[in-house]
């Protein structure tokens, strides 16, 4: 389209600048120009950036500490509290929620029951001081919002009284971190193994391919489960976190390595590589300066596309109790208890984080797809 | 024919080599895990109240042959594994092949059925979406297949459970009705099984379908722009006949080729889904074997079996592909000869 537009303008003799800009644009600018025209990919990008920022600033955006330190003893398994501006008692400029009260009497068989008192309002406050947290190495106490009395739980609370809203946002952070480490490790291995295989070819290639194919046939999750079960239970949450990320990276490399290899195999016979060789360039120089730049865009696209699978694998593993454990928050950790009939029937707000994760994964998929189309220089001529 | 047999033979050798490499990786991993079978069994007995000494552990190692060198044990393990004998489970002290045979076959059946379901949907849908120029249809299909990717199977399973508990008050779990659980296989048992198995099959098929649609669509849209299709159209062939006879035949090759890896993906999701639906097939048995008792003998056997079935499927699809496509046959023979 840009080509056509450029041609049209050039033919009219109106604007040579657009044409000039098109022909002198760098690869990055061209990709960005194509990407911007893809509405669904742009929407995905906006959502993705929002979610990433929300994850990064989660301690500020959420009112409470996501671990047991921030739990609300008086509101366990509590339903979501939706702020409102008016009710039968009148209108308020400041959004408010009601106060839940626990009571028991002969009517409730002396069991504790939570009842909402509509006459006692809790008004929302903005930028209150709350649980301490660290952001970029600095200590803060200010949160975006809170309530004047007691606590507010937009998404309800879990069995321990932990705020699901706070946990969800912190979980985004965890998932992104696990995914990033996993993707980069996979990428690193893929680049080395695929690079060696594709650049040297011959028997090295055959041997490495045999090895890669063998790895690819092993179902990763069952294998991982086998290994994860042997993690000593006394490992700290951080140690587990790095272990899981590493494993995800170790599992993820073969597909990427294969793609790197295929690309190198076709590229290394191109004239520009021959020219560099004739000029006396070393193997590592050719790889770094000529071959890698020829497919950076593909690599970036592959990384973005493989990201959601890392996130999903982590979620699945934590969910079955073989991944991350409690003080760390991730979607899988949060969903650990939901298969119980009790939760399914009575506490459906446990599922609210799921929506965020579906959106996160979808955003990644859309952006990845958009990038793939944008990075393909022949996409326009083919249509 | 002789040529074809040679090709099949080469492929069989390659499959066996792959299995040997895999078995080596799996076996080494199971060795690297802290503690061995003897310690584990005796530690288990210790919890049952019998006192255990170091001498007992050494004697048990001797009995299990764990004091032999690593390579010897690996060789003997793989030798027996190829004969379908995986030794005894570390903790349960039961013959593993006996323990697994039924459960493994059920898992395999469910996984293959899910795969079949996925392609039964994906082939027509993928072809339609590659050829149709209707943007509404295309975008809907894209969205559905994205959802299949983004909504992991275990979440889907949870949603279905949530829904069925809310609506029917019944959580649709298990694979057999109680009266058939230990009964020998019969027609009634099979019917009962099918009545329960559709849910895991559907759930596993869900994301497999999403993947398959994307693959079929990508392959078809690559082929459909090629000159031979235009040439066929110029000769007056059109509609489904054209698609079936020209681009679909070309696109089918890579699809058959990737079936093994699709099975891999289904296996990856099997244990998680199985856990939610509390099915008693190999998947959930794997979790049980691992999460509770760290049984490396059992774990190794299960992973070997799963990988073995993927390698076997890869082998069969290669043979199938060679039957359908002489180019593949020649390329393999050309390299090995």
C-alpha cells in the first residue's frame, strides 16, 4: 500500500518526499509503518503495553501486599466489592463500598456469616499510605487507592483473605519475568546450536539435527514434571522461580534452533557471504555482521510468538503444584485450589485473574502475528 | 518395491536411533535426581515402622543391580525397555508394564482421538478460511483459533467444570462409572468409557484444533497462489474439485509430517487436563508417581513410552508420506545411499 501510495504521489509529481522517505527508510521504520496499518496488531500492542506497565507498577496500582502480609483477616473468601457513587441512602461524589460485618447467632447455627451493612459506608481514598513496597530499588508506602476504614477488595479475597486484585497484578509481573528469562535462554541456546548447525553444515549439522530432533520428540511437560517432583521442598521461592524459568528455556530451544538453521543454510550460499569470505572475513565476523542482521526481524518475531507459550507452560506447571509456590504470585499459583467443588460453586471470583491472562496471551499472539506480517518484506507483493 | 522397503528400513533404523538417544537423555536425567531406588524404597519402609541401616540400603542396591556402572545399567534398561519390560516400580514394587499397560493405552487412545477430532475440523475449516475472501468469516475464524491458543486446555476444562457444577450440579469427572472400573473390557464398558471420554477428547482437541487450523490455513494460502493452481483453473477446473486435487494435495505433505509433533503437544497437555478431570490414565498416574513418591523407575518408563509412541507415529507418517509422495522417498534414499 505504501508502495502504491508512493507511486501515485510520484506520478502526480506532488510529493517526492514520501517516496524518498520510503526508499531510504531503515528496515525498522518499514516494519513499523506496516505494523501500524494492522489494526488488530496495534490494538494488541496497546493492550500489551498497558498490561506490562500495570505489571511493572503493580505495587503502586494495587492497594495491598499480595502475600500473607497484606491479608484481610476479617474478610476471607470475600466477594468482590464494587465501588459505587449512589444508593438508596443518597449520592456521594466520592466512590464508596459497604462494610462487611461478621456475626453469628442462633439463626445462623452459630456459624460465622458475613453480612453487608449498607448503612456503613467506606469511602475510597486516593494515594493513601499503606503496605510498604519496593519499586526500582526505592521504598514507598503510597498506593493508588484505598478506603478510609478497613480494606477494599475489588476482585474479592481468597481463602486466606489475600486481595485477589493485588495478587492478579503482581502475577502479571511474575509471568512476564518467567517468560522473559525462559525466552532469552531458549533464544541463546537456539542461536548457538542452530547457528553452528546451519553455518558449518555437513556432519556437524547432521549430528546436531539428530540431537535436536530427539529432544523435540520428548514431551516436555511430563519430563518436566518428572524433574520438578524431585525439587527439594526446602528450596526458596526465588530458587524455584529460576529453576522453572531455566527449564522452560531448556525445553523451548529446538523449534527456534531449527528455524535459525534453515535460514542460515539458505543464506550462507548467497553472494554477499561469498564476497565477505573472499575479502578474508572470519567465520564469526560473517555471522555477526552479515548473517545475523539478515534475520534479526525473524528472530524478534519468533521471540514474541514463543513468549505466550512460556507463560502458559509456567501457569500449567504452577497450577498442578509443580511450579511456583505460594509467596510468589502467578496465575497458576492462584488457581491451585479452584478445582474443589466448594470453590467452583461458591467462590467464582477466583476466576477473575483468568480473564487478565487470556487477554495478556491474546495480546502477545496478536502482536506476534502482526510483527510477523510486518517483518515479511514480500507480504505486500504477494497479495 | 525393493526401493520402498529400503526406505522403510532406513527410517526404522533412524527411529530406533532416536529412541536410543532419548532413552539416554531420560535415563541420565533420572540418574541425576538425588537419591536412588534403593534409598527411596527403604526410606518408604522406614516410614512404615521398620528400622533401616546403611547395610540394608547397600544390600538392596546389590539386589537391584544399582552398584553396576552407569553405562551397563543404561544398556540393560534400554534392552529390556525395547522388549516392553520396565522393571519394578521403586516404591510400589509392582511390575511397571503391568501397572501401565491399560492406562497407557487409554491415554494414547484419548490423545489420538483428540488429534483426529482436531484434523477433522481443521482440514475443511482451514481450507475454507484460506480460500474465502469473506472478511467476516476470516476474522471470526482467526479469533476462534486465537482463543484456542490463548485459552489453555486446563482453563477450558475448569470452565466446563465450573459450568457443569453450576448448571447440572455434577462435575463430569472420571473415565468409568463405578461398576465398570475394575471390570474386564467388554462392549458395555467401552460404551461407558466413550460416554465419559468425550470430554477429555474435546478439551484436548480444542487447542490442537486451533493449531491445526493455523497450519492448514498457512499451507493452503501458500499453495493457492502458485502457478500450477492458476494453470488448473485455466483448464476449467474449479471449486472443491480444484482445491482437492491440486493445492490440498501439496499442503497435505507437511501436515502429515507434523502429526508426530502434534501428538507431542497433546501429550504435554494430557497430564494437566487429566489432573483436573481426575482421570486415572497414565497422565495423572505420572503426576501421582512423581509428585508424591518420586518414583524414578516409573517416571522413566512413562516418558519412554510417550516418546516411543511419538517416534512410532513419526515413523508411520513418514511411511505414509512416502507412499503418497515419491519425492520424499527419493530424497531420503538419495542421502542415505
